[in-house]
């Protein structure tokens, strides 16, 4: 996403947050059916030997690719991912740019018993309460749109609600300024925000700079099962894959086939 797209997303998101606050109070969020549940541990599921380390994503569209899959049903896709060995699920809740909805997250929660990432542009404490209320186990904090102080504050709140925190970085500068104790995982986004190009070289460049106390996740641009084997070799624990599966008519089946090649490798 070009920075001007990112800027546009942030402006829109801040408007959406204000509107949401006016509609549903934090107190009301705290009364929702999922708010009091104990979150699943991302490290436990990512490192489980009977799972793949893959965080499989439900995504209808994106600013760079346009429509990816508008017919897929969130329950079918996420259950398919779980059957194929997903360690966690990522569900987009941004409506304006990614065609997501809070109900996608809520439906995915009702249908599955593994960690669920609320994939959105988190800027405000209110969204952390929303994530918990909608059934998420993990929130994403994107270093490119947050100051180190905001990352610390949002991560601390998330941890107090038993949520896991995945920090997303694109380069060494973002990584070094954004690390804090309340993170569970650091994800390297292989997509260049300037021109949309994707290369896993970003992951290899940063792997040795991520402290070992955090899970190491490689995100975006993974379409070859052998790439996962190579990234594992380099020291990555988890892999976020969305578009590669979502562009197929049956994303769950696509993941199943991907995993069978990976397992044979």
C-alpha cells in the first residue's frame, strides 16, 4: 500500500472509530458474549507440532488487488483452513478498503476453536475493546502507522485483556523503534508499501534482528510451499497467507493441497 493509501486509510479509520464510539460504548462492548472469554495463546498454537504454523487469512478484496473473492463464506473458508492445519486465522474487519465486517470475525469465532486475529488498522484503545468483544484472540499493530508510544499503550491494554499482540514491521528502523515487552510476535510484511512489490527477502533481512523471545512471522507473498520450508530453516515460526488461498474458488481446499506439498517437502 502506498503511503498515500495508508494515509487515506488512517484518516477514514479515525472517522469510523469516532462513529463507532458514538454508537456503542466501551461498557456495552464489555457486556458482549465473547468479552469475558480467555483468549487462546498464539505461541501455543503456532508452535504446536500437529499444526502448520500458517495463519490463514479470510480476505475479500484489497487496495492493491481489488476484488479477490466476493463469493466465499467466512464459516466455510475458516473451517476449511482449520481442517487443513491452520495454527491461527486472520479475518479482515476493515470495510472501506478490504470489504471486511465485524460479523466476519464474530462468525469465524463461533465456528472455530483456534486463535483468531482481528486484521485491521488499529489506532485507538476502543478498537482493542472491540476486538475482544468480537471474539478475537490477537490484534495487529502496524508500526508504519503507530508511534512507539502508541504501540506500547495498545499492547499493554491488549495484554491486560488476555489478547495476543502481533507487531507488523517492514524494515529495520520500524522494528528497532517499535519493540516492547507486551508483544507476542513480530511479523515482517514482505510487501513494499511504496510500490506494492512483494519479496520474501524482507523476511530474510530482518530475521536475525528479531529477539528470540518473540514469535517470528513472515507475512504476504508466500505462494510456494517450499518458501515456507526455507523460511522455517531461516528461523521463522509462523507464516501469514491470504491471497494465495483466497484467489481460489475453494480456499480451504487450496490450503489443504498447499500443506500436502509442504509436508512432503
